[in-house]
C-alpha cells in the first residue's frame, strides 16, 4: 500500500548526508549499528528519528554532559535520538 507521497507505508525515509533513501526498519537498524561502531566512545549523536523519517548525523560533542544536553534538546522536540 502506498501513501500520498508514493512510498510504502512500512518504509522509512532515510537521510544520510545529501542522499535520501527508502527502506524497511531493518535497513535503519543496520545503519544505526554501523554508526555506533564507527563513532564508539566519541560522545556523538549518530541519528534522530521522527514519524518514520530518520536523519543520520555525525554530531560529536566534547563530553558526556554536552551530549546529554543535545540529546535532551532533540527529545524535547519529539525526536528519538541514537548516540554512540
């Protein structure tokens, strides 16, 4: 079943850099896993999600306190946040 924008209702819109992809949750989970491995121990936000739209980021922070502040800001705006 397709919605008014032409993509399947079970698909996610996945933004990585300047590229946009469409895929199932398994693709999103694989990208999250790869991002967590690549940014391990770097106090970074690797992605945010809202309404089946996932934006992957490379947003490093200086320490855990800065990271927690940034995460709280995204969450207060309704985003689910993925960190490394």
